[in-house]
């Protein structure tokens, strides 16, 4: 009885494999192949008169190409910008924080002081974002370092889109401000909270 059950299962598995192979070997026309279905004998059809191609090259992954074209135009503009080209909103900072956490934080640390967990295991420490040189550096300098790398830092141009590089730059500026904010420039309620905390630490 067990032998019969084993043979039934084995035949069933063979049938599955054959069905799977049929999916791989579906009938199809090869490029510029012949076809008896059409009067001209060609499987490739001529586009209707007046049709305009929309999806070519980098745009072919979208439904019409127009969306891809717009995205590429925006990314090209972002790559050419000399300063953060977007309004610095909570949404932009949240995106920058997320990308920073993935690509930058292992070396630069959560607060940007260059004491990340990789550097604690022997990798050379990058400079702190809080030194005067980097606090005063233009936005484009930070963008270019992310793009091209610097020293032993790997370039991230092929991993991080230009728009995301600017989001990271915006977040780095936030980190710099968080460590170097002038108390007198803070809103009154925040100054009161800070004073209360300082009083509680004495």
C-alpha cells in the first residue's frame, strides 16, 4: 500500500514539473518572426498611423513614459542644484533621517559626531559635522561628498537618488543645529523647558 501511495505522489510531482516547464515554453513569436495570422505574414505589427512613441530608454519602465521623463527631469535638476532645492519640511527631514540612518549613521553616528558603531570597531573616524569647517561648508559640499565620496568614504551616487541626497543634507543641517543652537534664539516656551531641565540637574 505504501509503495502504491509513493508511486502516486511521484507521478503527481512529475506532472507538476511538466506543467511548470510548459509555462517556461509558452508558444510565442520571436522578434521579426513569421505569422500566418496576418496577411503580410509578419508577426511584428506596424504602429497605427499618427501614433507617437512615448516609452524609450530610461522611460520604458512606466506606462506612458511621461511619468519617467518628469522624474528624470526632477532628479537632473536636483543633481545640478547648489543648495537644498526643496522647502525644508517635516516630510523632507523625515526622509533625510531615514536615509541618513541607512547610509550614514553606521560611521557618522546618530548625532553626527563621527563616533558610529563601525568606527568603534576599528574603521577610521570621519570628521564631526559639528566642527566649524563643516558647519560653515556650503550645502553643495555635503551633497558632493555623498555623491562622490571623500577619502575612504564610498561614493553613494549609485545608491542614493539626488533628491534623497538633498534630504540627507537637510537632516545633517538639523543635526548641526541641534548641537549648536543659541538658547536666546529658541521660542520662549522651549527656553523655559530648558531652564527647568538645567535646574533639575543641579
